[in-house]
């Protein structure tokens, strides 16, 4: 049998082979390392392999701790199972339910069209509008849902600006290639000499004979040049939406799963650390999101032709007329939504209340409303569940006293703002299982002593300046998450990063926060995140477009995180000193490997 045929057959069953071979490959760990640490590392490497290769569904791999930790004697089942629905998962669930109610009544579409009508339709401003809208929505909705909702809106605007995409692609074909021209049944010389003939769609969209005359006078080279510019702008539109959705998800704790993994593992490793909650995270991450979003907008607009003199000066030409038509389309679509109805108004109110209550519960820089309750009893999860519970009985139609006294009034069934069926269909339960698997893994790392054992082998990294370490950690995880799920990535590496921080006597948050944010910066490949995949599946982007754009985006993200951590991050979380809440955990770790050169007092940033 030929080698190519064998390789194809092996590829067909590569997942099954991984499931059989991975446990055998890692088996020596059970006999070469200390008993409990070796067993824990065996399970973690096994899960990491299955997560990165998706040999098993992600949620199924996340359930492996339930069977492997107890049977291998690492952690009893009564300690493993509660990790799958801890307080952090309830916060995530409340965020998802709120998002499903927003989608149910179309509030997200109203927000998107309103923002786009405000920013205008010049390519650079429209890209900015797309990015602002996508990032804002992904703070509350899932990144995937945001991208799936925004792409059709973008496509409709682009068609009104540039016409049909297939026609645009034909105009972009090289006019300098004689063979290509002959295949199409015409010569390049004739094509240069002939005036362009607009399609029926273009004729119908033109205002008057003057515009038609201007179009006819264009040479083939001018048509090609303009078409290539329009194709670049089209790509810029499509690529900015998934990127902005990924950036926006970092601004809130409920925006993306890695943020919740961070807070869950902080509570496991450092129970006395209460610095990170919805309010304090938002105060840190929202300015970072705005900074990165602005830099990303400049790069995407520069790369795809949006930054030019038209940005600041008005010009009366064909482009201006197309832009006017696109703006008219946006305004028309917004008008079709009609005035805000009672349900949309109610959802808007509860959405704002949800955000305000989470932000003001205990923002750290001012006294929050949680002081009115017994200390330590009310958390972000409690706040979220209270608000979303109201959605299941609050009416979607304006209540009327007249209905009670009018026997002729129609007896329509009572419809709340949200039904449990809709909420159940909208919640990605596999992600909740994934979060639980991460928390179970972190608990096992802590109790088995694996985290301390790994920390003992990180001594050489004590010589790296903390500021440089932040950039290296962010860059490494941003690259790793290009090939693996961001949730799986942070689950695997966060315990190691926490132990590294304790080993070098640096505030653990100084390493853990950039690691968490860096996991969301996957921009280079279509497979990196579901939003990237959705944009790539439109068929108008190539891998090289994403790699070229995403490489610089990753660099901008790393620099932005480093700047944030060393400026307002230091002030907010007191990162310049080693915290008291990390000392109890650190005592055992430091006992294993003595340090004389590194002290919490001499670490500078």
C-alpha cells in the first residue's frame, strides 16, 4: 500500500489513536515522579492533550477529573464534584441568561444600527463603528453570538456601498495577464480601450445621467484600482468584527470564560484575595479594551485603506454618493425596527441595572452597596441571579388596569420577558462543564502538591525582570491560544503561572491578569476562536489576510497589556508589593527552595 494511502487512513482515525496512545506515552510519569504529584501531572497532561487536539469533545474531557482524580487517589469525589458548579459558574450563567433576553427582543440589533448611524459611513469611521459596537455587545453577549449578528449587518452595508461582491471580484482580476484575458474571451488591449459598462444593479442605484456618464468615462485601470480598494475595505470590515468581539470580551468578568477561570482559581489558591470582582475588573480592563481597540482600529484602517484624506475632508464623487446610500440603508433599517416597545425598554432597564449593581457592589476604590449586608455573604453571583430571576416573571406587555374591567378585552396568555426554554437553549452548557473541569484541575494541583513541585523547578526564571516576564507570559499564551481553546489554555497554565509568581516573590496578580487577558488575543488563524472561524467561513478572507493582520494585532495587544499592568494596574491592585493574602500559600512553597536574592521588598516595576 502506498505511503499516501496509509497516511490518509491514519488521519481518518487520528483521534482514536490519540485516545489510545496518549495514556501510554505519559505512563512513565507515574513511576518517575513523586507519587501524588506524578499522578496529578499525568491526568493534567492527558487532559491538555485531549483539549488541544479535541480527540474528545471539550466538555467530555472536562469531566475526566470526576473519574480519574478519585480512582488514582489524588482527590476524593466529594471535593471534585462541587468544583463543577461553584459561585463563579452562577455568575457566568446569569450573564448568559441576560444575553439571551437581549437577543430575544432584538435589543442588540437596535444598539448596533444606532451606533453605525452615529459614526457615519466613511470606511474608517464605519470600521470604528463596527468595532465599537462589536466590542460593547461582546462585553455582555458571547463573542460568537456578537460576530454572527454583526456580520450580516456589515454585509448589507458593504453591498450598498460597493455593489455585488462577485462583480467586484471580477473587476479585480488582473488586466495585465494576457492568458487570463484570453481565457475570458477578450484581449487586454481591447479591455483598455473600451469604456466600462455598468451592471443593471449599478444603473438602478445611480442618481441621474451625470453619474452614469462619469462611470463610462473611467478607464479599465481606474475601474480595477477602485475595485481593489473596495475589496480591501470589504476585508477590513469582515476582519475587524471578530477581532473587536475578542477584545471586548476581556472588559467584563462575564465577557469570556478565561476571566471567570481567573477569579475561580484565585478563590481556590488565595481564599483571602478579594481584589478581583466585577467592578474592580471592569475598572482595570475597560480602559485597556479602549486602548487596544483604538490601536487595532488604526492598524486595520491603515492596512485596508480606511485612513485617507476622505476621513477629514468631504469630497463630492462616486464614493460620496455610495456612502450616502449606505447611510440611508442604515437609517432605513433602524426605522424598520419601529419605536422602542415595552419589552425592549424593560430589558434595557434590567440590563443597565444588572451592570450597575455588579459594578457598584464592591468596586474597591469606593464603598459599595454590599456594606448593607453581612460581610462576605453577598457576591457578584448573588447579584446576577437576583436580576435575571426577575426576567422570568416580569411581563413583556405593558400591564393595563383597563383589561381587568373590560369583558370584551382579548384574554391573551401572559408572556414574561424570558422563558426558561429560551434560556436553556441559549446557555452553552458545555462551557460551564469546561469551567468546572478547570476548577477541579486547579484544586487537584493545589492539594496534590503539584503546583509547589512545578514551582521548585522554576528557579531560573527568578532572574528575569518582572516587567519582562509579563510580556513573555502574555506573548506565550497569545501564541499558544492560536492553536488551542482559550479556556483550555488558561486552565492548563494559570496554576503554573501562580506558582511562578510565588517563587519569584512577585504579586501573583501581576502575572495572572496578563496571562488571562492574553488568552483572548488570538487573531492570527481562522481556527483560533469561533469568531475568527465565522468571519473566515464567509469566503471573502484568506488565511494570509488573518496572519498578516493578526500578527501585528498580537504585538499591539502585548504592548497594551504591559502598559496597563505597569501603570493603572499597579495602582489599582497594589502590585508593587508582595501581598499578605499570598503568604499562607507561599510558606510551603518557599520551604522547598530557599531564596536569598529575591525579596518582596526589592521587586520594582
